[in-house]
């Protein structure tokens, strides 16, 4: 296991939100972090992306403490798409995507041929090629989300950490994104994503991790995780589990 | 457009350099300026001893103050922030006036160091009052209030020590009057901060995207913030030690430049230095030629333009 947490407690201002979590991320899968608001799923993701420092325990990357690894080296291994981003003024779409190459470029950030090829390809994959010369500040929320995703992909890392990537996207772009994640996964990337939509997670992800009040309640394949009791225990909802008529994955319908 | 503005700005700067040598209490034709660099020429004193060092000084101070503003705006992602708005300039000014009033016979070459201590204290004061995650408006308003406090302390010092008033008065509003080769030599070592700042262009781009993205891209966000602010404080202090607090330059110049060339710091930092130099040369030219032979301090000219600009920014920020 490349990425794991050991007795990890982490939070803000001395208040632990994630409490003593032991977790091994299964390699080569699409993993969804699920749970109600405030359960600590984003906090756990941020700790695994070394944005937050542990209060207790540690995060391990290939046998080493995450925080002991040189930051530029680690940036070639793990990429994070944060939940909210500031709107940068005076930055063009193609410049923002190019910033994703920073872990590979020299001190002045000059791009070589290979950098340019990767930038072009991720812009094509996320469908933003025609926005290249527009200012990021002039885009819609959904377009901006795709531009940030493209920047994260330009980082070209084996591990991708996404914090609610479908926020602000309309339904068709959400579906496109989930298909893109599947494609990237087939290319060998491990993807860990916080999601709100349980059915979306069950349909597109291989492994679900469900959290409540800072602890992991259960994890496993969508079939083994999604049950009536879980919906009741974690989300306080009376729901039935049915089978998606097309993908044959479990699907929860609220009563 | 963005890349073309660099040569255009350079041309404007060159034009203003010549204009600042030609115009003043006495206007000189271009030919006399060239001759004025030769020892023994009738205009040698006016050009070589007076206008030339002052012009170069205005260019450097303008560039350095603008650069300091761009660094601060970059790392705290706040369009209202700059060393002058945050009270760092006036903190440096207060320390310098204090030094001149209480140690009138002390060595003047210590002024930059004294100003540096003053601006550091001002920066720490702001940090202590606002903390790391304060809102855009809170930081700006606290800074303006602190700047006003330091300015009134300067006034108080001048009232209780009226004998030294002349020196300090020149300081208050930020002026290039009487500044020459000595001050230029004093500023020289501090120019080393400029390449240090340019070295940070790439990580500054990334921290502008937010701390989370910056860290994920391999930037040590808190270290970068500390180093950038330290360089900005050093640039500000060295300029204030020489010309006094020249208001709003550090706020307006980077802001205008961002509109002109965009937000990539590889272009933004050099351009903002050019814009800052242009603005201060313009301000000093205006200050010397509006009502000759009377000279207004350049700081008053920058405030006339800068204060409304600041208000406009303040009302625009939600």
C-alpha cells in the first residue's frame, strides 16, 4: 500500500475532526469518501494531501512519513483538487493549466515540449481547449471547475485527490467527469474523491469509505457497503437499496 | 498585448528620465543636459549634482516600493494590501523621525537599519492585531488606522521637539528634495533585494491560487509568505529611510500593472517596477514644475492620485 494513515488525528485549532483513523488506500482503484457534512471526509483528504499536519499519528507514503518527503518530489506523486478555489485575477486558462507543471519546471517555470504536450492533452480531455485564451475570472463556475481539474491533471501524478469535484457542474459535465475518472483509472491512476452523491459513487467507484463523526464506519465494494442499515445509521435516512437498471450497481432510493 | 507592454513601459520610463533632467525651476534644452555631465560646465551642478542623482533615486525608489506592494498583494491575496496601506511605511517613518529627533548628531547612514526596525515592529503589530486569516477589509482598515496612529506619533514628536522640525518635516510627506549621491549610495546595497524578489516569481504564481493548491504543487506556503513579506519590509524600509513614506505607490502600481499585463509574476514583477518608477518620476516632475521655484513633496502628488484609487478599491471589494 502506497498511501496509508496510522492512528491519524487531524483537525483545526486543536479540535480533532478526524479521530485516530487507520486506513490503507487500495492501489489502482477509484475510491469515494462518503459521509454527512462535518464527518471529516474533506479533512482526511487534506491530511493525505499534506495540507494539514497531523495532531497525532501520521500519514505514510511508500513507507515514509508524508511530511518528511521533499515537497517538490511529493508534488510529482500526489495532486489535490481543493473544494474551493480563489478566483485569480488576470490569469488565462492556459496559464493556469500550465501551473500544474510546476513540480517539473525550473525556477522561472519555463515549459518544454513535453510539458506543452501534456497541457494540450489534459485541456482536450477536460473539454476546455477552446477556452485557452480566456481569463479564468470570466468563466462560469462549472467551466472554472474543469479548468482547475485540468491543472490538477497536468501535474501528471499516479495519485489524484479530489474534494467534491462535481460541485458547480451541471449534470452532463458531472457524468463526463466521472467517465474521465474511469478513463484515468484505466491508465493506472489511483483516484480518491470526496463525493456527495451516493448513487454516483456506487456507480463509478470501486471502493467506498463511509465516515461519521471523524471515524470510518465501513469500507468496501459498493455492493457490500450500501445497505439499508448503513443509510439509517450514517445519514439518518429510511432508504431502500435497488439495482441500477443499466450499470447493475446498487442504488439507494429514499423512502 | 501583455508582452508588448514591457517595451512600451521602458520607452515611457526613458522619456520621463530625460524629462526629469530637462524640467524644473529652470528648464534646460536636451543639448545642455549632455554637456551638464562634463566637469566645469555651467550646468554641471544642476545636472550632475542635483537632477541626475535625484532622478535615478526617484526611479529606484518607485520601482522598489511598487515591487514591495506586488509581493505583499501576491502572498496575502489581498488587492487592498501594500506596505503603505498596512502601516509598514509609516512605522518605518516613525522610527526614523524618532531617531533623528532624539539622536540629532547620530550617524545618518544608520537610518535604513532604524527604519527597518520600525517597519518590522509595524508588521508584527498588524500580525498581532489581525492574525493570519483575517478578512481583506479588516486587514486594510486596521493597517490604515495604524498608519494614522504612527503619523500622529510623528506629529507629536515634532511638537515636543520643535528644533529638529525641519529635518522631520521633509520626511513626513515623502519627498525627494535635496536627495542626491549620498542617499543613492545608501540605497545601493538594498538593490540586492530585487533579484531575490524576482527569484520568487514562480512560487508566487502558485500561492495566488490558494494555499491548498500551492502546497499540492510543491510550494512551502508559509515559508514563501514569510520570505516574501520580509523582502517587502526590507524594500519598504530602505526606501522610507531615504524619501520618507511615499503613500499609495505600493498599492496603485501593482494593481495597475495587473490590469495591464495579467497576473503571471514573471511578467508582473518586472512590469510593476517599471510602472512604479514611472509613477514616482511623474509625481516628482509634477511636484517640481507645478509652481517653480516652490517644490511640493512627491508624496503629496502620489496621495492625490492614490487616495481616491484606494477608496475606489475599498468600495469595490465585497
